[in-house]
């Protein structure tokens, strides 16, 4: 039997069909029972008239609990007033598995309760909409790079050394070889890929052992990281703004219904088109001072700082040329000012903070060796990385985009925990 899904009902108007799914909600009105069926593709109101079904079916429609799995039969008709725009004049009902006392009811629940029941919370209309938008963003990311001649590179998740600093590493014993670490970034391996293939991207899970409880941090998250040989900082910024425009405009075009479910105000998303404003770190510091923020030059921006800066613009803003002291060892210094790194962060509007961080990479063997020493990193662990400078070094650049921060921003979420199916935070590793 060919399965029919709610999303395809426009092709079956007037037909007698069978659908399977779960009881999402129900209500009664005298001799009529209304069952809302969900099947993962949408919601459908099934109408049971007392005179049109057997007494057993009518009683069953009244008795079933929320999230019981069921099979329904009936005739499809268009009904603009009904959820989803269609309705089923139901003639039969069969139980696949009866459920009672489903813990997540239409009433309000606390965040901790919902997170403890995340495996069930995912069934709600809001969470389904978020997951569908996340899926579309992931596909847009892959389409963008695949259609521009990039090759996907899968970096290792277990690595021998730090990429972003040793204080935020998860470590584990690795057989007889000592310690290994969960990756903080696929970037160093992407650089090796770029030297082989020219244009590559990595896309996978990354891990940061930051003891942060902010709404912008997860300990496990997904990141996409393109790397391009012969690209400088300006090329990198051009790529980043084109990339962001493509993602956002794709979601606005393809996921209007989901954005409506989330009650997302899309006016600021509609502004995400290139060119994006570009300001230097120095200019960003001036913005903070003009807005009464006591900020010391040389520090990195905190969440409040990023919000104040981004609030000055109607779309994401690129901040470039940061103090080298607050950036990673592999970032190239500005030839015009050795105190600055050729780095760029893209700050999302509406208080969502940094969604892209990138830079031109140091391509000099001698300077990179010096940076590794300055950061007290073991050179032996980076010999393979230094080989990229020994054998045909070229200017190159790339960036990383945090998937969950991007999902959170596009969906208008209050916290990253809803932007990933099962969030991992410093105080949560279940379910």
C-alpha cells in the first residue's frame, strides 16, 4: 500500500483515503468528534459524525489519549478554515498503539521540564517548524558550496592538539598514544584540503568545553567551515556575505509556513542582502564609546558589546582587523599594523551576536612557528600543519559559521537549546 501524507492532500481531494499518524489534539461538539492527526508532514482535522461511523468508532474517538498512534479513513475535502486547509470526513478509526497521560499538554510547562522531555517536546508544532528550518538551512549550506565548485572534506573529530586554545578542550585517553581531544574546529584540516583541492568546506560537530551558561553557547554544536586557496581577507568577506544572503533568502522563500508558526518578524531578515556593512575593530570600539559602554581597546567583544554594535545596522555587520592578542595563533597579521590580525567576525542583528568568525591565515612558516611558540602550543603536534607552509604555501582564508546560532537567529529563538535536536550544555547531557 502506498502511503499518503498530509502534505500531499491537495492531490487527493474527493478521494477516500487512509492515513496513519498520531493524535495531536481532540475536541467534542455534541454529536461530532474532532481529531487532529499529525503525521510528521502536517496536521489534519478528522471529523467524526455520530451517524456516519459505528458506535464503537465514535466511542474510540472520544477515549483515545494524546499521541496515540492511529489509522484514519475518510474522504478528503478542502476546508480553508481548518488547520492545514483540508479536512477529512472520517468513516473509520483504528488504534495502532494507545497512549495515556502524555506528559506535555497544551498548558504551559517550565523550560527544565520541556528539556527533560525533549524527546517528546520535539513533536510540538513549534519544534517541528524549527527542525524543518534547520534542515533547509543545512541543505542551503551544502547547495551553496556544492554549486560553487567546493569539495566537502570530513575532518577528524578526535584530534591530537588544540585549534582554538587549550582551555576549552574535551580530552580522552587514546590507547597507547596518550591524550586525544574532541575537535574544536575542522579548520586546520580544511587548510590541508584547500592546498589539495583549491576550495573545500568541512561540516560537522564541534565541541567547546567553555563553562558558559549564556543563551549563545552549547558544548556540542555544528559548524561549516569553507577554506579557499589564494583568497585574502577581502575575498573571504565577499564569500561570507554572499553565503549569508543565500541562506537567509532561501529560508524566506521556502519556509514561510514554518516562520509563521514561529511568529517570526521577517522584516530584518529580508534586509540580509549584500553588500553587508564592513567596519574595523577601531570603528566598532568608537560605536561602543558613543553608546556609553566603558570598553578597553584590545579586549574581545562580549555579548552586550556585540548587541550594541549590531543594533546600529539593519542587517549583519562585518567587523574586521581585531587585535591579534585576542585571536587564534594561525591568523595572519595586518602588514599595515602588526598589532592587528586579518580577522573578521559577522555579527547578526537583533542581539544574536557572532554567527561567522574567520580570517586570512598565516602563510609564512617562520611566523607561524613563532605564533605557536607564543601561544605555548607543542610544535610537535603541529608539524603536519607546518608542512602546509613548507611545501607550496599560498595566501588562503576561510571562516566558520555556527549552525545553531544561525538557526536561532533566523527562527527568532530566545536560546540555542531549541536550535538543535538534543542540546548539550554544561549542566545538561540528557536525554
